[in-house]
């Protein structure tokens, strides 16, 4: 029986997820999807009517992993497990994703000001027809933010392409009073769950 090569594909555009995988010594190659108007239908992140945050984030992560596994066959790439992830915020049942522009980013941050929310990150790994997933849920509380703080943070450009319009690993760390859960999960890749998932596929993480 052949031994699984200790290398995977990461199906993500996020530099933060790349850094986190490297942090725990996982060797990987990037598997990038098309974005923008030409984005593959399988990787679009629209929310279905009535969809709960947990179901949404798991569905998106699983769809990305499965699509990545399909692409390996189409592109005739070496068969290795494909890891994908998705992160979203749950604010009293409302799904909050990435801001569409600066106005949206400011509105999201104002909504988070002085209150708690949940950060949900789902990970999924696919290899051939097999696909398994895990979900990390963390609680985060923001202190009250002034209009000037929000304006300055949005102007920094950091909220762009981040679920909930903030990055805990960046300047927004000064906004956060309390977290309960996985810091790496809030960043975008829960390392405990990721290592355990890798092991189920034979990767020595």
C-alpha cells in the first residue's frame, strides 16, 4: 500500500491561512479558483434564504473542497487531499460576510461596536469522493467604538476581504475586549481542528 505523500493542496486565496498552515509545519501547494465575474459557481458564497450560519459556513467550505478535488482530476494534477475553509460572523442569527465597500465595512463595525458576536470557521478536506469537515465557533466581544476609530480603521484598508470587516491579527486587536474559543479560528483556520482533520486523511500533522 502506497504511503500518503506528506503534502496537501490549500484551496484558499487567504495569506493568513497560508501562514497558519506553515506555522504548524504543513507542506502545501496552492489551488486557486477563479474570482470576480468569472468565479466558478461551486465557490460562490451567496446565502440561501433561511440558511443558518452554521449550515452556511459548512456548506461553503465543503463545496470549495469538493470543487478543488474535482479540479485536480480535470487539470491532471497529482492526487493529494484538498483543504478548504470559510469564515463568517453570526450576529444574533444574521450572517455577516466580507464588506462590499468602505461604507459597508463601516456599517458592519458600527454593528459590532460594544457587543458580542460569534465567529464561525468551517474547514473541509476532500480526496477523491471522500470529504470530511469540522466547525470552529468562537465568541468575540468588541468594546464600544467611536466614529473616528471606525473611520480610521476603514481608511487603513484592513477590513477589505475579511469576514466581519476586521482582522483580529491586525489593528482591530485593540477593539476586542474578550474572546472565547480559537484565536486561529477567528483569524481564519482553526489549527486544532485542522490538525485533527489532517490526521484522519493520514497526514502526520
